[in-house]
C-alpha cells in the first residue's frame, strides 16, 4: 500500500450494502471443521514424514504389482477395454487416455512417462520438492518422467501446505515493472552475468558473502560463499571458473566497487572480455542474475529454519535447479551446458538414462588403447629375456625400510627360470618384475657377497613368495655367461704426483 496515495472514507453499517463476508458470515458446526482440519493435517504429516531416497527399479515393480488398478489396466491393454460405464471411477481416468498407454516388461507407460502406482506419488512429490521450489517447477520436474491421475491437484495441495515454504519469504512477491527481454546469445557460455550478494550478518565468517554468476544461454550458474568480496577474491573466482569452463565474450555486472576497479578492468582486457554495466539504481537491467540471487537467498533462509549449513542447502537446491527444465528454454541447464542427461535421485537409470554410444568414438578409443598397450609391452616386457639361469639378481623390498637401508637385498643366484617366475638359490620363487640383475662388481663386493644358502637374508615382502607348480615344459636353459672373475683385472700404476718422491 505504500506505493499508492489513498483516502479512507467511513461508511455507516446501515448504508454499507457491500460489507465484507466475514462480518456477515454465519457460524458453522465446529465438529465438521475439526474433522476436515484433522484429516488435512494427517495428510500433511504423512507427506512430511516420508523418508528421502531414490526409488529403485525393484521397489517400483513391487509397488506396481501390489496396485490392483494398474494390474487391471495392464490386463485391459493386453485384451480389450470394457464399456466406459462399467468401469470404476479410478479406471475411467485410464480409459480416457487408453490410446496413449503402453506396456514394457510389465510396466505401464503413458507415452514415455512411467505411470505411478498409488503407493509412490507422495514419495515422488517429496523428492521433487527438495529445495522447496514452487508448484510450476515441481510439476515440470515430475512431468519429465512420471504421470498418475490427479497429479496436479496432489502437487498443489502438498506445496500449499508446506510449512517451510509458508514460513520463509518465498510466497510473498513484490510488484515489478515490465522488463525488456534480452536477446538470447548464439551459443553457450558467450554472455555471463555476475553479481555479489550479502553480507549475511548472522552467518558464519566464511559464509558472509555470495558470488553468483549465470550463463544467459543455458541458465547454468556458478556460486561461491566467501568471507570477503574484494577485487582479488572476485578475480580468483572468475579465474577458477574460466579455467574450467572457458572464457566468455561478454560479462554483465552492476556498478559495485569491485566491478569498476582498475584490477578487474585489466583482468577483463587481458582475457578479451567485453564488460557491460547496468544502469545506476536499476538492478532490473541485470535481471537474470538478480532472479538467481532470490533463489540463493531462499536457500539461506531455509538453512536457518532447518539448522543446516547454507552451503549444503544451496548445493541441494542447485542440483534440483540444474536437473529441471528451465521455464524459458524448456531444457535443463545441465543438458544445455554438458550435453547429457543428469542422473539424480528422481531418475531411474534403467528407464530414464539413454545410451550415448558413438561407434566412431568407440572405434577410435579402441585403436588408441591397442596402440598404447603395444607400446607398453614393448617397453616393459623385455625383462624376462634379459635374465638367464645362473645370473645373480637382487630382490626389491616391498615394505617400509628405514633411511640408510638398501632398497634391494643381497644377491642371489637364479637356479631356474620359466615364464615370468624365477627360482633363486634360497629356494624362493619371485616374479621377474621384483628382480634386478647384478653386475660383476656388486657380486664381488665384500658387503654384497652372496651367501648361497637357504636363508632369505632378512627379506621383507607384502605378499608371500610365488609358489607355482613345477611345469613339465620348462624353458631350456640358455647358454650361461662366461665365468665371473673373483678379482678385477686392471693395470696398476703410480700417480704422477708421486714421481718426485721415493716411495717405499
């Protein structure tokens, strides 16, 4: 009423022929009102206490089997429909749409939507109402996948009596002036809108402000909670989003101090982004992001009522928003942005998610994988050919060892070699990937001198040694290398610096 100038005029009751109905309304029987009110409250309580969770295909089929009306409809479809006047009121609704009904694997469909049994509508409405969106959005969300008689009436009744929706500011809408529509961009992520919301004084320090950005084409949005909204924080938010999604052509903002600073101007010029600012004191110019601000604010209010984190509630609401067809486009923001259907708690993969097989792509990936596997085999499968019977090898330790200790054990001699398995002189068998060939210097070293006994010299392994049955077709022993000398044979001579001295 503050927007109008009005004058109050008193009219005596005897002359007031258009009195309000409340002053002339007769009293009714209280028992009837109490009965209707108790029935309504009982129904609302039933909706409010439903357990959240996805509906599995097994649970859906079981509910269809227990629904007598659906079973009768399935029987009529497979045989013939009786006369309309002979049907019950519940079945007459199905008779009017009988040419749109079909069956697949014992499940009833209306076109491509599942027909819901009587036991599941309340649960589906509860899942679709996650985030406490309005009637229109909830109806569009459910109509994607499901149908049942009196669906619209039931959804309207549940949402109108939602306690949280009526407690928040959601039902109260302000009067706004008509807006000039903004032309739709040519492609996704071409034109973005950016705004800052806050501060929320009652929120935690890290949730004081919210940075919101939305795409004009797909209606996809990006949201970040932060403690401050300096220019550096805004630039960091834009950089993280642009690295993931790409750089847009145009960015629309208001005239906040963060958006008129020299740093943001330099950042946008460096990325070749056109910066558009809305008119002063006219936020309707950037109306798309302002509408998203209202959605975020509703989520923050709900978080206070539900005593939950605003970040958690916002993520929950954004998931529903991204997976529901938008009013203007008729397509979900996720589909326009990502090019596929999102899997949520409301969908059943077996019925709602379509295959995205691309024969050309599958063939290309298969060729690349075969090529990489061949390259990997060429590089990493030469080890069995490098080892021979009679070679000395060291075993790589698998468990933790202290600093200063050697990663490999003392040398052992290969007694038998077959396939990828080698039998060492201590009687243990190991995969060749655990063995490293030892040169003659390490074999002759006093510290690493091999002890060809039946001990394992303190080996530590994560798994037990490989014990494979002896094979009859052992690989024939390859020719051994020449016998390794115990001492190296080299020429010794005196260093030149000792030529001027007499050495004893």
